C-alpha cells in the first residue's frame, strides 16, 4: 500500500518527487500521459448519449464517488510509473484555508540547480481547436470562515451536512454538492479552469482535490460501516436502492481496451470500485477540519439533535456551472411590516456544455436554520424560500432554470 498524505505535510524530497513525476506524465503523449487521462473526464467528449458525444465523467449520480475514485487512481498509476513513491497527496480544504498549498501555488521549482516550471501550478490543453493553459481565479469565499461556528469553515459545514446521512443515496447528493464548491471557487471566472466540467481535470490541482473528496468518502465509510454502504452490497434492513443497476454497469472509459492500467480496467464497475483496498493506496489520516472520526460522530449527533429547517431542491443538469444563492422570505403577513428576504447561504453546481444528462434521485437539503431564527421567525412559521442562480461570471440567470425549492422542517432527533 502506498500512502496518500496531506499536501501540507510533505517533505522537500517528496515535493520534488511529485514535481518530477508529474512533469514526466505531462510529457508523455501515450495513453499513460496527462492529456489522455484528463480527457477521460471532460473535453474532448468520449462517451455517447442519445446520439450525441458527451463527456464520460459521472455527476449527479450515485456512482459519482466511484467514477472519481477510479479517475484519481488512474493518475496515481501514471505517476507511480514515472517514479512517484507516495500516493496522490490530498488537499484538505475542510481545514480553514488561508492560501493554496505550496505544491500548487509556486510557479517554478529548482531541479538539480536549474529553475523549472512547476507542473502542479498550471496545465496545458493541446487539442485543436483548444490550445490553452489552465488558469485559476481564486474566489474569496474559498478562504471564508463561518465565525459563528468557531473555526469551522463553510466548506467543512457543507461536508458535515453530507456526512450526517447514513443513507448512501442521500449522502451522495449532499457530498457531491459540497464538492462542487471548490471547482467554482478555484476556477472562478476562468473558462479553462476547475470551474467547468470540460477542462477541470487539465488543472493538476484537480487530482489532489479529488484525493481529498475520496478521503471524505472514506470517512463516511468509517462512520457508518455496513449500514451506510453503497447500493449493490447485501443489505438487511433500512436499505434504500438508488442505483443498483448503475453499480453493476461499467464506468466508461475505464473498461475500454484503450485503458492502459489493468487495475482500473478490471475494477471498472462502481460496485467493484467501491472496495478501496484493491487500488493499493491508503490515507495517512481520516481527520477532517481537525476532527477525528469519533469527534465527527459527536458533532453530527449534536447537529441531528436540534430542530432545523432546510431549503429542499430537486436538482438536474443545466449544462453549465452555477452558483445558487438561497433566500429566505418572511411570511407575507410579516412582510407588510417591512420585513422581506435574507440571504441564507449558497451552493454550487458543476457542469458544462458536453455533460451527460443527470438528475438526482433525491432532494438536496440546504440548511437555513440560522437565517430563519435570525429573522425572528420560528422554524415552523410560514416563511418561504427561493433561489437566485448565477453563472460563473457572477451574472444572474433566470431562476426558473431550476425548479423552485421548498421548505423542509426537521425536528431534532434525540435518539442516542
Ligand atoms: Cu468530475 Cu469534481 O467532479 O470533477
């Protein structure tokens, strides 16, 4: 087993090893090279749907965690063949972030006394008619802390908002939405960036970021064991089926003969890829936002014990990335006295023009409790919610691109 370590904890030797290995992968023009691997996720489209060419990556789907697990393993295999001795390090964005880790932020590095371009800083897209370098446009919200919750960042709150569901199908929806935030906030207004599904994987930060996404999924498994297992496992009670069939089908293009790495080719169903032990990596730690699995369990229990309110969304693909701002509005009787609507947080969708069509089978729950209480309302009052939708340039688009959200009140759960 190789170790996937925290990108902030690497030694100088490990950093050099990572930079050299990635440089060699980017220079490799075969199916084991960067360009061929990045293309699995987005541009150029390699899958078919209803007679159209679409990107193969799976979003808005119960197999999202497994498709992306295979994808990080794919890059890890390529890096290992070029001499990497550790796994793809994870960027733990559940800790409060003040800047990008050094591995991604530095433009150059010194190799045997010579200054070289740092391959983790910027990627290339070299596929006519798109010949571009990737770029980033870091959004301030990446660095934001929710001061009302001690040192927990909003990003970590979103992750907790996923981990609280033992039910895999619900967890997956919340988890995927929590993950979308980093795409939007790292890529910002740039097109050839993490912001869009087509080009996200051409920025090498993608793989460290998704290494951490996979680690969060490992925390979910550590929290719930068999109770929270993905569909397709044998399951005795409280099991809901969200996509048993999808778990048995091949995740393209990993199953294809053109995939040069047997390990991902042979485990290319989501069911088979759910077993992380077959891929030869392990995480050095399962702590998130500074909390270990037992601490997280305790925090989740406290969250569940409180009465809460949520805005409930039915989400589907809109062929673009978007920022959704949730607004809570006082009941009309109160509005007459001069009270109106308040911002109650936001979430993100990752998409692009060549995405496969998708629709979540369950609602996405966005918590609005604090805002409702701050407005002087009771959670059971007759307030309502609506959503404002913005594209990656921060321009508002018609709200009806998505179905209107509704209010879901959830009483506290005092079970042990
Ligand atoms: Cu496909 Cu983060 O989900 O990229």
